[in-house]
C-alpha cells in the first residue's frame, strides 16, 4: 500500500483527476451543435468513455470528501482529547494524579507546565501514555534513569482550568481533586 501511495503522489493523481473531471464534465454538458462549432466532432464517438471518466473521477472525489467527513466526526467524538478527558474525569487514580502534580505542577506559578522528567521504571506513566495524556518528548534520558515527558496541550489546559476553578487543591505534599 505504501508503494502505491508513493507512486500516486509522484504522478499527482489528484491534479490529473481534477483535470479529467473538468474536461469530461465540459465535454459531457456540451451539445452536439457546440461540439461541431468547436470542431471536435471526432470526440462524439468517445462520448461513452468520457461519461465513464466523469463518473469515475466524481466518485473518487466524493470518496475523498466522505473519508474527510468520517475522520472529522471520528476525531470530534472519539479523539484523543475526548478519551483523555474522560479518563481523567472518571478513572484516573490518585497515584496517577500525584504523578502529574509531582512532575508537571509548577508551585511558583501555580499552574501545570508542559514538560517534566519521569523515571523510566515508573509504571504509572504507562496508563497516562496509553490514554494520550502525556507523551515522551525525548528518547534521550538524563543520567540514564529519567526521560522527558510532555503533557498533551488539551490535558494541560484541562488541568489548569480545573486548578483555577478550585477542582484541584494542592497543599504542600497533599492534594484533593474532582475533575470536571
């Protein structure tokens, strides 16, 4: 499939399909008198193939539009941010929240920052990674035991909003949370 995709990209299939669509549409809509005036009477014998080209190219573009619409709605209702927010609201354990606070919370600015370091053998990060709340931002470790991780932008905004609304309370080493 990858080989086919690279061949299509090199040929610029979309541009060729647009040209074929427009040309076949024009030739299909022209009357016989207009075709005679343009001196294209030889094309009349290929009208069936021109119409077939019109059907194929318009179907191709309809398929592209349908796939884009499906992708939009899939991301809208089942996107990573929806999955992550739902997980944080309903299933996230206090230990996972503690990890997020210890790694990403900036007590000076009283907000969650984007990046932090997590020990490579900390198992709590696996669930947060799987739910697309955090991601490893570097494959290079510091001192061989920690990797850089980032909060997803939607997760940082969500946590900071809950912090501002009082749904997350942090007092020294203790915290309370009820995310909404």
